[in-house]
C-alpha cells in the first residue's frame, strides 16, 4: 500500500514538473516583487531585533499584500534585515491562512490555504517560495493539489515538493 502511494506521488510530481516545462509557462507577476509590502492587523503588534533581523509580529485578522499577492490569517511575523531594510521572510498562521496571487499569463489567480504559510525569496536563485504547511491546498489554472504540505515556486507556477498523502487534478487547457 505504501509503495503504491509512493508511486502515485512520484507520478504526480513528475507530471507537475513536466507542466512547468511547457512553452506557455505561467508565472507570478514579476511586478509584485517591486511593490511595497503592506500589512495590517486588528490586534496587537510588536517589534524586536535579533541577530540583525527586525521582527514585526502581529495578531488578529492579519492582511499582508504586495502587488497582487494577498495573504490573510490570524497572526503573522515579518522578518527584515536591518542592514538593507529588505523583507527576508513572512510567516502567517491561521485557521486557515489564505493565499492568492495573480499570474502573468492568465486572468485566473493561484489560490491556496493551509494552517501555516511562509513566503520568501530563495537565496540561491531568487525565486519566490511559498511554503504551505498543514492541510495545504493550491489551486492554479493548470492543476489543483491537496497535501499535508506544499512547497510552491510562485515565479514558475511549480510545486517543488509535496509530502503526502496527496490528491489532485489536472485542469484542461482547452476550454
């Protein structure tokens, strides 16, 4: 049974990787990275500094936006470097956390939800990473996936990793 689940997961991941290689690849809006990161919360907010990183923590009805990126949850922590004043990571928790972002080549946005979400730029290749943990769901124009967690590369509309159990569907592009 476990081998069968592993084989299904491997096949699903391979199919998702192949979709990302199609010529009409969809990606998150490049202009989003150039926009200001805006946040609001109905509850308390506090700031602290640790190891050259400023932490901004907030609670109750948290909203974080950057261009078309929209994340909503119960609590959040924003980490940014004191040396260059750049945001390095955003972590949001909730019951659930909601994620939405417009794609460059589509009118349909990518939507997701999970118990926890982390959003950051990969230090190695500069891609935007969205990690959804706990009852993770991603809905994109090309596919829908539900797993215990999902690591999603927003710039490529690519699910890099998705530990199971998982279930999903590929959407037809001939509509």
